């Protein structure tokens, strides 16, 4: 890097990081990487690591990573459809009356193909993987499936084995899977180019460790460093290698960049144990994973450390249930059950909307900004239950018994939780889940104190999407939070749910939600 570019990096314009929103940060990014491309070989400054075109929040990138499960589901449906078609064509009569020995070769062949695709990691689409090599490996697995079908046919049918049918099946499966995987590879390539699969990190510490990491990230282009935070602002440069210093570690806690961050990296001397403990204690209030960057010994260790930070393959579909697969199952559950609920409840929702319109002047819906996954700000939809002139978008005054702001219809729909039904739209959009911690209004207060400041682990409830109902709700913690003890109990129940979440737990919570809500006469809602 030339001296001119180095001076440009360290003399960026001062920032007002505390109030800057995503669009402001994008404008800052564009300015931060605007050094002349000829000054750096290959235009490294312009292409990263703080690239304006890469701004997708953590929820959007996480949804892309789960695509591997969708790919596998489509592959399974396609192989099953081809197998049934070939078995039907080879059967002498109706498929349902065909001998089992005629069907088993197709079943075993399909199982062999799908099993090999899963166990050998054909859905990970690693960075730099060539499409031709990937398709060749898929062809090899189809060949193994064909051999399995042929062997099974010879064992079960002997001289009556239908070798030509098995070979036609293999050819059709190969064509189908290759067509699908060309599409999958192209899709993943576009996601990588847009940054959807590229981890976003922020660094704490404007140190030589941070400078080394950013330089290497510029070369590799598989890691986005969005900004740097350092408590020594008076001595820190305004930017390092084009990445701006945005404030202190305390500023990071409330910075509007946090929904875009996947990981926080401490780029400080690990021997400063007291400082490391202090920063960990400060940053534990955020829902992000915190990593300590230990100074690598040589180029190999540097590459290895960055490989671990930048590793963002599509979600693994192998082995026991992990966080990614659990998230995929939860998303599938939300889509299927959410769409069914939206269809079944369309008429009751229309009747509620009509009643609200006739009861009091004002809009039918009430929209409120709340915190979602990873501190993302989302707009939550509800049926309006308060008088229009008394609407409280920030929940600065929580609802009390016989609250004069609540309308007649509002009192009924709040008591029965019918006011929450429009949140099905948030669920379908992927901003919320059917089950999860209830989304609180941004800046919600308990008494005269912001609720988030009352409990150190409050932000940990944002490690999962918020829900229409949740473990806290069915355990009596719902509605307003009037004391610090109320906040602590709800946060503890939310974290307990996050650690235990499973499909069966979600189904159980949904099953008991209505009886519990209707049976609780004491709760203020």
C-alpha cells in the first residue's frame, strides 16, 4: 500500500456513530473505500472490506445459509418423483398392485443416491468449489445408486431383473440432479457475490492485530470488517486501512450497526487479562458471539485464524441436529402452520377489523417498531386496541387495569389476544416466528427506567426470532412489565426457551397457548 493511501485511511472524516443509521453507514462505507483503484493493486480498497453493497442484516444472511436444507428437500422430492415414474413405467399393471421385489431396486437406488449426497457434503457448496467438479461428484453418486439398483434387481428378480429400467432411472436422476445443482451452484455464487454468505464482523481495539486482520481480509475478500471500536479514541486513528473507527466499546452496545454484525472480535493483547475480562463483561449484553483474536505465529496461523472467522458454508445437513438445522425446521414450521392459520383465521380477522372500524375513529392496524433477531428493528403489526390519539409507539407507559386509552373492542381483543393475529404477516415474512420471546417495543420502560437496562442478559432474548407466543407467555409472564422482578423473570424464561427450543416444545407451547390465555383472568393485557 502506498503512503498516500495509508494517509487517506487514517484521516477519514469524523463520525457521529451513535445516530447513524444503515443508509448513513453505507454512505460512509462508499467514502471510506473511495481511494483511487490504481493506488492499490487490483483495486483492493474499493472492493472491501467495508463494502457498501454487502449490507444484509444477520437474519437475511442466516436465511441464505439455511438454503442447503431447501436444496436437499427439492432433491429428495425430485428423486422420489423420478423413481415412482420409472417404477410405474416398468410395472406390468397398476403401481399399487406391483410386487414389492420390483419396487425395491428403485427404492434402494434412490436411498443410495440421497444418502451419499448428504453424507459426502454435496450441499455445502464451499467457497471456490468448481461447478464441473461438483457435477462430476454428483454423477459418481448416481452411478453408485445405479449399481445398487442393479445388484438389488439381480438378487431379488434374478433373470427377470429389469436392467434397462434401472439404467433409464439412473439417466433421468442424473439429468434431474445435474439440472438442479447447476441452479443451486449459480444461486450460491450470486449470494457469495452479494455478500449474503460473507460474515460481517466488528473489531474492538484499533491495534496492529486489527490492522493485520484487515489487510488480510482485503486480499481474501471472504470477510467483511464493518467497523472498529476502541476506548482510546483520543489516540486512535479515524480509520485503519479504510475501515472507520466508530466509537468506544460502550458505543457498540447501542450502535445501529449491530443487526448487521455476526461476530465481535477482540483485537487486543490477550495477555491484558483484566482488559479482556472487562470487555467480555461489557459486550455480554449483546446477542453476538465474542471472539478473542490471538496474535498468529506466522502466515500459516494467520490464514488458519481467518479461515475460522470467514468460514460460512451453507448450513450442514449432516449429523445430529445443530443450530442451523433447528432454525430450518423452525422456519418450515412457521411457513406451513403460519399459512394454514392465516387462511383459517381470515374471516375472524376480517370481523375484528370491521368491529374496530365501527367502534372508534382511526386506522384498523397499529404498527410498532420492536427488536427482532440480533437487535434488528422490525415493524410489528397488531389490530389497534387504543384510541388513535393515545397510541403509544414506544410503550413508554405500559397498559394498566381499566386503562382509559383502551377502546371497548380493544379491551376484548387484548383480553383474548386477537389483537396479535396480524403478526402472522410478520411470521410469513420471516421477521417473527410462531413461538419465541415476545418482541418488546424499542425503548420500552418499566417504571421510569428502560427495561433493557434492568437485566444484564436482556439482549440474549434476541438470539432467536421473536414469537407470537412463547414459553414466558404460557408460564404467566405476559403483558406489561411493571417491576424489575417482572423483567428478570421474563428474560430468564426467554433464555430458558432459547436453550431448550425444539419442534416438540414449540408444538406444545402452541397447543396450550389458547387455553392458558383464556383461563388467566388476572393478567393485564
